[in-house]
């Protein structure tokens, strides 16, 4: 029953998003996260590991899709501005230099992304703007939501 | 206290100091070992914490990068679950760190142990979380990631950024404190050791100085005492009040010195007595010898006097006849010359010869009579009466008389007379008639001697007669010295014997000095002696008592 409900939920959400913002990648967090709007540079700091806490007690947990996912390619291209190899090298170095407590967690599907964002306080992930799961909050970048003009993750 | 006991106590005191130094050494060693052990535990804990930190970091990196690496390995697909062997290795690594933490807990002390125990509990939760992550990884990836993000990462952050840095700081402080304590203890023990050694040295030096000073002082006093006694100071005593071997030795020295002093006093007394006796014997012997000499001389003179008296008595009568008849013959020849007148010149010449012969017979008869008279006077032994006279005047008068007598016999005779009369002599009691004969005889002999030498030597010789008197207090000394040929030793023994003369026959009777000796020695109780150096001088020395000694 739970699984069916979840499936229906994602299906409805996908349809809604596809209509609203086809092609954009949305940054999603839990609804209770105390942040709604981030500048692009803040987004970069979040995903490059330079900012590791939302607040003093809330740790940032990065969730990123496994290679070959479109969202991953978009993020690497627009936010990291790195290739796959550079991305891997970047995080290995950062962890070994102890500049980051941990690297991004790899997720393999939007379902898994939604499940983990719900489960982990402070988790932040990328999903296709047309497939944003219900219950998650989409963060604005520079005051813009996916689908709006000037949204950077397009 | 005896020296033996003093030395024994000193040795025991130094032995006690040595033991104290040894005890301080062992105590210092124990203190240092304790601090070294504390330092070792702190360093071990520090090393262990570093190792734990490294291992936890490695595990944290492993789980942090595991999903990414595994996904890459799977070509972007979801990784498979870990195989049991890999899981076992991972769990073993986590358990190894747990063991290290247990070891660290054993090394920790006090408040640090509480912290380690809290750390161990946190790590235990972290280990469980990691194990849960790893066991779900690839199986239930969402659960694994959730476990990692929600539990493991906060715990690992707490462990890596709170517990381990704090433990490292604590252990560093502990190492620093242990190190500081080590150096502090080392300095303290070094100071105590040096202090005890210095005090021991001072004490040992003081003991050694005290004992050696006591011994050397005592021995020095004994040495000084022995040297004083050795140099003859037997009154020297060694003031050493010590009641020990040195004191006994000093008492022995003092007793020895006292005994030696008493023995020397006895010897000195005996020696003085012997010396006095010897002097007395020597005086007695000299007196005996003089007496013997006088007795011999007196005996000779007595027998000679008796003989002379007999001879004189026998010869005097014929001589009286010869003299008397010679005078009568001269008178008769005078009468006959008057009676004959100028009748015959030849008879007159004959009568002159007879008269001349008779005169010679008378002259020689008188001379013989004079000799006989002298012999009689000699045999009688005394003549004249004692008077108080001026010795210097009498001597000067008769020396001059003798000189003029010589000049009367030979006008060419000349002599330098050096006179030195001591005016302090004063009047003396003597028989001037006899004493004048003495001066006349001695001066005549002196003039004769220098005259004979002058005849031989000629102008090269200057005859000199020295006449001196000297006041000797109770006696007066007369010295008559000529620079003639002197008197040899063998002759000097005989000059005072009667009828001994060195003059040619007819010029001396050999009685002058013999009579002089009798007059000086027997009549005046004086002395007459001769000093002479043959070829240079002869000196007659006459000593006359001023008054005492006359009978």
C-alpha cells in the first residue's frame, strides 16, 4: 500500500513538473529546511563542500545522482564546471585533505533521492524540475525557480 | 679519647657519609625511574592516540568515498554488496581501533581515563554505525547512506574533531608535564646529590683536618721537645695534657728528660770535683817541683858553700902571707931604693923589676883575696839590711855604673840604652847592697854580650840595652834585655850554677849570676828567669815582691 501510494505520488509529481519546467534541474530539500532562496555562489559553496552546515546543528548532506544521469551532467557542467574525472579527483582530494567530513552520497534514482531527502535532515539533492517529488521544497536560485527565466540550471 | 678511638670514629663518620651518598644516589635513581615511567606512559599514550586518529581517519575516508568509488567501479550502476571477507576486514579494522582505545584507557590516568572511556563509548556507537553502513552498502543503499549521514558522520565528526584533538591536547600536556617533571626531578636529585656530596666533603675535610691537626700538633710538640732535649736543654718539658698515646709519650719524654737532667747534674758535680782536685793536684805538683828545684839548688849551694868556705879558709891564710910579704917586699924595695940612692943604675933597674914583680904579686894576691872574700860571702848566704828603696833609681844608677865600667875598660865601647821605668811602682822593701850587685852583674853580662857581637859584626850591628820596670800590683817586674847573641837553651839551664861561665879564662869567675839568683830568690823571695832567642836577644826578668814575703 505504501509503495503504491509512493508510486502514485511520484507519477503525479512527474506529470506536473513536466508540464511546468521541462529540461530544468531543481534543487530540493526537506520542507522544514530553514532556507528558500540561495544565490548561485551559495549553491556552488554548498555543492563544492565549502559550506558544510545549514545552521550550527544542521549538517549539509549532498546527494548526487550516479554517472550518466542528466541531472548529474547538468550539475557538473553548471555548478562544478568539471568533468567526471575532475569531479572524482576533487572530492577524493578534499576528503583526504580533511577539508570535508564526507563526500557526496551517490543516489541512483529520483525515488531514492526523494527517500533520502526525506530521511536525512539537511540533505540537498538535484532532481529534474519536472519530477520534483511532493513534499520537498524546491530552492530558488538568485530568486528564480526552475522554469523561470534566468534560472541557471537549465 | 685515645687516638685509636678518634681514628675509628672518624672512619665510621666518613663511612656513614658514604652510605648517605649511596642512599641519595639510589633514591635519585628511583625518582628518575618513576618520572621516566610516567613520561614513557604519556608518550605511549600520545603515540597511541595519533595511531587511533590515523586509523579512524582512514576508516572515515573509506566510508566517505566508498559509495562514489564503488559506483564508479560499477560503471555508474548501483554497486553490489560487500563480500563477507571484505566485511570481515572492515569490521576487524574497527575492532582494532577499539583495542587501541582499550589500551589507551589503561595508559590513561585520572580525569583523562574518564575522557577516554567517554571516547570509547562514542567510538563504539560509531563502529556499530559504520558496520551497519557497510553491511547495508550495496544491499539497502538508502539505509546505508541514511545510517552514514544521520549517525556515522556526526559521530565521526565528534570523534575526529572533538574527542581525539582533546585527547591529543591532554596527552601533549601530560607529556609536557611528565617531561617537565622529569627535568625537575633530575635537577632536584642533582642538587640534593651535590649538596649532600658537598656537605660530606666539608664534613670529611673537617674531620680529617681536625684529626691531622691534633696529631701533627702533638707530634710537633714531641719533636720540639726531643730536639730541645737533644740539644742539651734537659729542663725542657712537653706540655701535652692529652690523655692518649701522645700524652703517654710526652710523659715518657718528660720522665726521660728529668732522669737525664738528674744524671747530668750528678756528672757535672763529679766533673767539677774532679777538675778542682786536678787543679789542686796540679798546683801542688808545681809547688812540689819548685820546692824540689829550690831544695836541689839550696843543697848544691849549701854543699858548695861549705866547700867554698873550707877552701877559702885554707887558701886565705897563705894568701895573707903572700899579700903581706909582697907588701913588705915592696916597702923594703922602696927603702932599699932610697938607701942606694943613685949609686948604681944597674941595681936600680934590678930593683925596679923586683918592685914591679912584687907589685904584681900583691895585685894578684889581692885579687885572689877578693875571690876568696866573694866565696865566703856566697857561702854565708846573706848580707846587708833591708831598706825601703826606689827601685827605678837603684836600677838606673847601677846600669850606668856598669856602662861606665865597660867604657873604662874599652873606650870604643858604645851602646844605646833604652829606659822605661814605671813610676807607679813606688817604694819597695829590699836589700839595696845585694840588689845593686844583681843589677850590676846582669848589666855587665849584657854589655859584654853586645860588645862581643859588635866586635864580630862591626858597624852593621847597633848594640842596644833595654831596661824596663812594671808595676804588677803586689810585686814589681824588671826586664833587662840586650840584642846580643842570646843564650842557647842548653846553657840557659846552667847559668845560675856557681862557677859556670862562658867567658874566657880570667875574665869571669862564674859566680855573678849564681849570687844574683841567691839574692833574688832566697833573700827577696822573688823570681829570676831568662827569655832568649839565640842570635837575636836575651832578656833577664826579675820579679820582686814589694814588701810581703820578707822574713
